[in-house]
C-alpha cells in the first residue's frame, strides 16, 4: 500500500538533490566544452527524462535546441524487449545535427541501442547519449554512453523522473523503492 508521503516508500536515498545538481553541472560543463561551435540538439525520451532534461539544460551555457520522442517497448511486463515502437517522433530534421539523446536510465540498454540505430539512419552529424543513471549489472548490450551521471546498483529505483506505476517521478531524490510497495 502506498503511503501519502513519497519518502515513506523509500528504503534508501541513493542520490540527494545536492549530489544530483553538482553532477549535472559537471556533465553540462563537459558538454559545453565538447560541443563548442557545433549544432547541438538534445533529444529527450519521454517520460522519465523530463526532470533531468529540465535541470540539465539550465546548467548548459551554449546554444542548444531540444526535442522529444516517446517510444514504447514491446515486452513482457516490465522487462525491455528491444523491440520498440515510436509513439511520438522528433519534430526537428536531424540532418547534420549533433544529436545528444538524454535518458533517465540505462537498464538493459535495449531501448537506447535501438534508438541510437534509428536516429543514426537519419543523416545526423553524430548521435551520442547522456544517461542520468546506469545500472552496470543489468546492461545486456555493448553501448558506451558519452556521458553518465551516476552508476547505481541493480535495485528498483524511483524519483527524479523515474516511476513505479507512473508515480514517484516528482520525488526530488533518487531512492530505492520498498519491496512492500510493489508487492514483494
Ligand atoms: C525506461 C527508461 C528507458 C528504458 C530503459 O523507460 O526511460 O527508456 O526504460 O530500459 P532498458 O535500458 O532496459 O531498455 P520506460 O519504458 O519505463 O518509460 P518512461 O520513461 O515513460 O518511464
């Protein structure tokens, strides 16, 4: 049963607000440097990446554009299958753009690996990934994101955009969800 207070459903806070913002500032400084003078397009993947994108772009000092995709993974239950359907595509033409995909989490990596291949087929100058979180123990594909916010253990995490049953996205920290909440 969910409690009224988000934090009561969390067994451990993995990342607090200060660490998140300090890390976003570091990554943003790297991106500013790496893409200086280039035509950078940030592509966020709905819905999890909304929170990290909103904070991340405000740490950047360069001119950037932003667009969004919504994709749905055909899978059994909560597991990614790598078979992906585009529900909402980007509005901006990717030709000759330096594309940086912004994701909340790289779990198995199947979603991102499909997405990179799909975007690369559209004639961009480059396609790279910034994933806020990565679970190194869960990754099933060879995929090296250019930027990783934090490596985390293979736990059920929520908050800062990440959901359980569409809830907890508005929590300011990243925390481990108590198993009692999802019935284990
Ligand atoms: C999450 C996350 C990635 C994907 C990662 O999306 O945002 O897109 O799963 O999993 P993978 O590495 O195993 O492929 P989800 O389908 O939960 O949608 P959401 O962003 O709307 O929460």
